[in-house]
């Protein structure tokens, strides 16, 4: 699945007429869609803010709810995706992803489905601890040694394999129906999406409430583009359906 990503400049369509890309369902275009001369095949939404995000603590497998800001971000998704007709809406087993996507799913009349592989990396004994330099250095060991088991948590490589299958499921669902699927997931899953498609976990980094669009390249590979860094900027940003 990992695509060979050429320079972004090679995908810029000189003199592209944005109107040629429009449909009645996508009345405007974001810059990434103009760059790739196509519409996203899928969207991956990072769940809204929780108090543990705000405090910069490891969440891992803990089932923590959205805070006030996160609930606001969830509501803003309805505005942001108002022009998109999703083929399906997915979320992980954690309540914060369902809380994030539920208002949008209701507005579209779609029942959201759970995919186990969209779950966050289980950071085990690190969950609830601060992401300070000491703990980040310890966690980096497991990134660099993916076959080692995080104490009380996942083996990174096994989690990656499960997450990659979930990403494939979302992409296949989108291409099957010809309409983009929307998947609400976690920061660790967004990093894995970046690694899976780009070989770089930071390639499509977004904050809680952010949105990543996935485009299909002429080569048949995929590229992930952050189109909204923070969801609370939705009202002043270009729409996702564009």
C-alpha cells in the first residue's frame, strides 16, 4: 500500500480550472483538491479534544470523553462536511471517536460503524502519564523496536498491521461506492496512516479535531494531505467537500 510519493510540485496542475472539478455536491474546492485535480477518496478525522489532550497526557486505551472544546469541534464537523455525501462513516471502539462523529452521522442519516483496527495504540503503563521528555524517550524505544511489547500495552508492529487493514477497509469502501468514506480515529492512527502511505509518521499530522484527506494518485498509490489542522477553524477554512 505504501506509495512512492513524487515531489508535490509534480502534481500541481498548471492553469487548472477548478470549475472542471466541481459537482453539485462539491461547490467549492480546497487547495489540495486543486493540486491533485481530483476529489478525496476518503477522509480521516482525528477525534476532538479531551482533557487528556489538553494536558498532553498519554491516552492510549483509556476511554476518555470529549471536553467542551471537543464537543464544539464535533458540531463544527457538520458545517465542514456539509457538501460531502459519505458512502460510510466509521469510528473506533473508544467513545471519543463516536462522540466526535455522531453529529455528522446524524446530519447525513448514516449509522456509524465500528472498526476495531481504528483503535489507538495501547500505550499500556504509559496511559495517563504526561508526555514529558522522559516518557517520550521511553516510548520512542518501542517505535524504533516495533517487535517489543509496550509494558501493559501493544506490540507496535502487530498494532500497525491491524491499523493498516482498517485503513485498507476505509479506502476500499470509498472506491467501491464512488463516494468518500469518513473515518474518525486517533492521533496514533493518523501517524500510522502517514507511515503507511508515506513512510513518515509526521507527513499528515493534525491536532485534535483535524482532518486528513486521502487522494488516489495516477500511479495507483495514495497520498494523505492535512486539509484542516484544527477543527475549531472550520468556519474560517475552506470546506471539506471542496
